[in-house]
C-alpha cells in the first residue's frame, strides 16, 4: 500500500489508498447495479452478475422498528456473486430523531465493513409513502430547518460509528421542497432517483451524482442503477484511503504540542513523528518520546479509528529573545511551529 501525504487547510491530511483494476459492464451513465428489498423476493445473484451487475444496495431497515427479513440472504448473496454491496435505511423522520434511526440501521445491517467489498450505508429520503396511514405530508410534516437537523443527526451518528459519510438517496424535487435545497451535506455522496433517460437537474449542493436510479425495474432484479465513474473509483468508494489529521501548536517559547488524529475509517499502524528544536534551544522533556539535544522522536504502534493522540514537548531556550520553535515531520509532511 503506497502512502500519499498533503497539506489540508485545517491541518495536515494523510491518505493511503488502494487502486482498483479490472473491467466491468457499463450502463449509459456508468457501471450497472441494482437495489432490492423484501418486495423483490429471492434474487438470482449469479444472473445479476452475468447480466453486467457490479454492485447492489439492499434494504436493511426502516424507522426504528422494521428490519427486512430477507436482508441477510440478499446482502450475503450479492457478496457471494462477486458484487460490491451496501445497505440502505428508509427514513421515517416523524417517528424519532435521526440518531436513533441511525443506531437502528447500524445494528440492523448498515454498519460498514472494512473488507473492500462494502459500500457506505445509504439514507433513503423520499416522499412519505404512508400519508393515508400517518396523516403526514410528503415531508413528514417537518419544516425544512427541522428536516436538515434530522438528517444531520443521522449522518453525524453514522459517520462517528463507521468513519464513512452516508450516501444520500433522494429526488431533486423532494430535496428542494423538504430541505429548502440545503447545501449542508456536500460531503455525502448523492444517489439521485429519476426514472428516465438522464439524471436531470441535481440539488444545488452536488455538482455531480455518484449513483443514479433510472428505473424501478428492468432486465436485472430490482431497481436499475448506475455508478457515475470507473470500476477503480467504485472500488475506492468501498475501500477508501486512510485519513489522518495532524495539527500542532506553539504554546509559548518553551512549550509545544503535536496532535495526530485518525479521522478516516481504518486503524493506522507505525506512525512516526520526528522533530527538532531550533533557535538555540534544546528539548528537556517529551513524555512518551525519545529525545536528545535538539532532536525528538515519537512512535505510535497503532491508532484506532476515531482516536487521537497528543504529544507535548518542553524546551529550554538559551535566551528570552530571538526566533525559536520546533519543526516536525510526519511522513513527508512538515510542520513548523514557530513560537509567538
């Protein structure tokens, strides 16, 4: 696995990715895939694969009480046939808050796996189909601001639990009406639903779609979909790069700190932080690290997903005047912490 390092605005972001390869059947808008639910029944996944299918989304949960009884058979069947697969949650925003429904989804099959075969989970947002039953309007009687809050609660909980941004499935019409065409979810891949020959106009938050549902039925089982990209890009979506954020602070002329945070979906191993004081000072304290004279070296054997570690350093300057600081290297990235 090769590592790529670059600067980020809010710190330093580190990524290490796997490149996919191989050929796959392409739909008019990209790679072919399907979505299925309990209503689809038994699926001949071998036929889906031989018919050009490369991925599948399987209905897992709805609201806080429903789980698809066919989920395990459909989800595992897609994987056994060699398809990339993911799960989706049908939102019922009037029933509970978004975090509660994200928890139901996570325990009902929506938890992402770092196996190279699992796509991020999907939040399915569309017109209320149970208006005759629940008496709510198409937006479940939530005003746009409240709907945005609900979606944020769901996606934030999912991101915290998996390290992935949930895919958002919706129509442009529903999104504009029920969220006020919110631009708060640009980081979430868009799965646009529009039956016809093209995906049409998108909500303003997204310059392009990631998936497109073009029909509710077709030559393959279930809904007919396409991925807007290459096979390698689809594989990268299933197995994304690791992500580390590195930040530092010069607290004063004698005290410095460096924080390494695993902000991606994978555990990280063998991280090295090396530093050197400058401006006529030497390192006198560095808990958890080795140091001698002006040099310091810290090693992290493993940093689990969502965790961070902070190292602190104390120096002894020769004088109270003149420029002093510490320079650190994390991989090929340099941090220069100049004292105020």
